C-alpha cells in the first residue's frame, strides 16, 4: 500500500541522480549496440551461407528460432557458470535474440530483388560480386534495415532484464525501485527505456529514408 501512496515521480531524486541516469543510459546504449552489431555480423555470414546453399536455411532458422524462444533468465542461468555475472553473459544472450530476426530479413530482402533486375545487371556485364553490391544489396536495404529496427528495439527491452546479473543499464533503476519499494527509479528506468527504443527506431527509420529515398516506409 505504501508503494501506491508514493508520488509518481520525485523530481528532486531525478535531479540529484542525473549523472547516474546518464551513466546507465550510456551503458544501455553500449550493450544494445554491441549486441546488434555482433548479431548483424553473425547473421550476415549465416544468411550468405543460406543464400548460397538453400538447404541450410531451414536448419539455420530452426536453431536460431530455438534460441529466440528460450526465456532470457534461463539463458542467463545456463551461461553464468561458464562466463560469470559479466557483460559476456549478457551479450551472448542478447545476440542470440537478434539472429532469427536479422537472418529472416536479410534473406527475404535479397530474395525479394526481382529476377529481371538481376538479369539486367548480368546483361550489362556486372560480375556477381558487383551485381550484389551495386544492385541487389541497395534494393534489399529497406527490408534489411527493417529487421535491424526490430532487433534493436527488442534488444533495448531485453537489456533491462540483464540488470539481474548486474549488467542492466537502465534496468538497474527498475530493479532498484522494486527492491526498495520506491517508485521514482522504477519510473525513470521504464520511461527512459521506452524513450531510448523510440529514439533508436526513429534514427534507423531516418537511415532507411536516407539510404533508400525511392521507397516510402511506415
């Protein structure tokens, strides 16, 4: 009951903890950027394999799909005995949740390039590598970046859970608020996480429009 009777936000607490809020926000961004960056690298390699050897796509998506469905706490518990309560543990889990999203979008984007466009590139004397870089990849970028947007927002939400192993960024405020029955840090962590997700999504949407101005996006 005392929790419910508290003011929604104690602004004096927010003002006094500005350096800590900024530090945890930066930590949240770093954890997200590392996870999405490594996830994109791994997904690009696996997607290239799947596009080159089509029979590998079902097993690749099956394995990454299984990783995606494992609850985050269970995944943390599995790796903690090996990597401890560390950033490595957090990143392994976060990266695993990006793979299925990114692989599906990369493969779908490349496969979605019209065959007549590919044939036209070949007819103009493009090598396979140049046709991929100059024709297929630019046309696939909207779908690929859409996958990066989804993966990024997903990871921003999941980073808050890593506070349970001491690596939570803004999730540390949520955990602190719950532990101390104090609403203000809980609200700060939750609201800042939402704002960070919205900002990241808008930033990537702007990148979509910049890299593929001939397309309109939702």
